[in-house]
C-alpha cells in the first residue's frame, strides 16, 4: 500500500482556547499544522506551549506564522504559501461585552476577517481547500420561546459580535453557493475549559471561588445571574469542527449539549464542589451570595457587567450533528466543572 499523503490544516486563532484543543486533536490525527498568530508584546503562547516549541518557534509537524485577519494581503499570502487541505477560521474578537465598547474593530475582525479568508480561497482557486467558520449561538440572540434552537431557527443578534457572526455565517454560505467552495458553519453553543479566557463567566466564577476559598480574594462581582446558557467542553467541540470538514458535503451544524443552566446555578455548582454553601439574599442589583459558614458576602452584582441588550436564553438542539456526523458531547457539565476546578486549584 502506498504512503498516504498527510493532510495540512491552517488554523487562524491558534493561540485561543479552541485553537489549542483543535491543534492537539489534529496532531493526534497525523496532520501537519500551520497556525496564524498575531504579533503581541508578550509571547501569548501559553495554551500551545505544551505542543509547540516556542523557543525555536517550530516543531516538525507544527508551524506558526505571523499574520492578522485584519490584513488581507498577508492572509492571502499565508494561504497561498501553504495551500492547506483545511482552513479553520477560529480568529475573532470573541467577547460579547467587549463588542459594545469596540464595535467597529469587532466587525473588522469577526465579520470581515472571515470574508478576507474566503476571498483568498476564491482568488487562489483552491478547489480542494475546505473552510470551517466558527459560527456562534450568539447569532440567535433574542429568542422568542425557550425551546432548543436548531439550524432552522431565525437569527436576531443582540450585539455587534452577534451581528458580525451572522455576516460571517452568510458569507460562508454565499461562497459555497456562488463559487462551489467547501465552506461549512459550525454553530457552536458556549464551550468552556480550563483554558477559557478569564473574563468569560464560567472561568471567572471558578477562578473567583477558588481564590475566595484560598483567602486570596474577598468577593466575586457578576452581572446578570439569570442568563441561561448551554455549556459544553471545548475539547468535545474541537472534535465536531474536524467532523464537520470530513462530512461528504459542506453544510451548517448546531453543536451543543441540549442542557441548560443559569449563571447562578453554575455559581452554586462550583461552590458546592469547593465545600462552600451560598445563601442568596436580596433581588436585582442588590442580590448577594453569603457564605453560610462565615456570614460574609462572597458574591454580588455589579451593573458594569450588564450588557445594553442581553441574550437571555440559549440551548441547542444538535440532533442533525448527532445523526449525520455521529457527534455527541462526551463530557458532562459536572466533569467540565471538575476539570476547571482541578486546574484552577493547581495554580495557587
Ligand atoms: P478565543 O479564546 O478568544 O480565541 C480567539 C483567537 O482569535 C485567539 O487566538 C486570538 O489571538 C485570535 N485573534 C483575535 N484577533 C485576531 C486577528 N485580528 N487576527 C488573527 N487572529 C486573531 O476564542 P475561543 O473561545 O477559542 O473561540 C474560537 C472561535 O469560536 C471564535 O471565533 C469565537 O468567536 C467562536 N465561538 C466561540 C464559542 C465559545 O463558547 N468559546 C462559541 C461559539 C463560537 P490572541 O490570542 O492574540 O488574542
Ligand atoms: O457570558 C452573563 C452574561 O461572557 C455568559 C463567547 O465565547 O459564548 C460566549 O459568549 C452569560 C451572559 O459568554 C457575568 O451576561 C453574568 O449572559 O461567558 P460569557 P457569552 O456572552 O455567552 C458565545 C457562544 C460566543 O460565541 C462568544 O464568543 O453570563 N454574565 N455575569 C457574565 N458574563 C461575563 N463575561 N462576566 C460576568 O461577570
């Protein structure tokens, strides 16, 4: 039998949470990986240092290139140099709250960045290159009734982040229809991990409560405690990205757990595992979580974390992916929280 040619993947957003899990997965699958990293004053490679020799800036199966998806020519140059089998666009200004402060920048990276990559594939006539777009449940935004959302549910984004993701979603569908590019959307619901950025709510809660437990912090200040989210593990979701590009035809896929929780419930679950019992008192902005043992306020609400428009409810129906991709989440919320707590405890 002849030697199989190894596949090449190009990952935009390699230094992020998902980029690191996807790189691990693809290395196991014997891919050659190219990652695009934007220049920053510090290394910012913590999430990939264990699989990448950051001192020599290479590894025989893993290469990093400087680039930025706000820069169309360098993006096109990198794609032309590598001519990858698969491109994963995970790069974004990914924080919803921050998109209210820097909307124009968010649209440039999160919306136009995707367009720049798709346009490069088209210009270079890369007929064999497949494209994955990191679409998001934030596209659904304002949800009319609290039912699980699927590929047919209409979008009503509630932030420039969500609007930008809707643009990138439609650009992906459009380049598929207009130019025959194998371009697919993974509509991923929230996914978390020990590598989640510290200002997303799950990581903030785990970090805050572990530090409170260790006496390093007095209080955790949060925003809307009643938002409902469908939280999966990023490691499971990386598998779905790969499966989406291995499917026989390009398509759009909801990836979720179909289970939901409020932010407050997430706080209670983490606290319980740390042997902290929280008594909740008050309402609205005055609501407080009190440590039963010490009587001290350890959780409060700060309006600075509110968003001008909120996405109140998200829960995803992933039956299409279950049926056609044979994908389902393997890690429960309980195990996700255990994983996040264990890592956080090892930091201090
Ligand atoms: P993340 O941790 O914020 O990672 C984002 C990545 O994009 C980082 O590597 C970041 O680089 C990079 N990036 C930002 N601006 C860039 C630019 N101008 N040029 C090139 N790269 C740039 O996000 P994540 O949680 O891994 O999410 C991955 C993707 O999925 C994002 O597109 C996100 O919007 C989307 N998504 C996430 C979720 C979720 O729940 N996690 C759900 C649905 C969709 P730096 O390290 O230099 O900042
Ligand atoms: O907020 C509420 C907040 O910032 C979750 C991104 O990965 O998932 C993520 O977006 C909920 C919201 O994630 C705080 O109002 C309360 O209702 O962790 P988050 P997100 O906005 O859902 C989607 C799918 C993406 O695509 C995005 O890239 O929690 N909340 N108190 C808080 N949120 C934060 N960040 N901080 C708080 O103190």
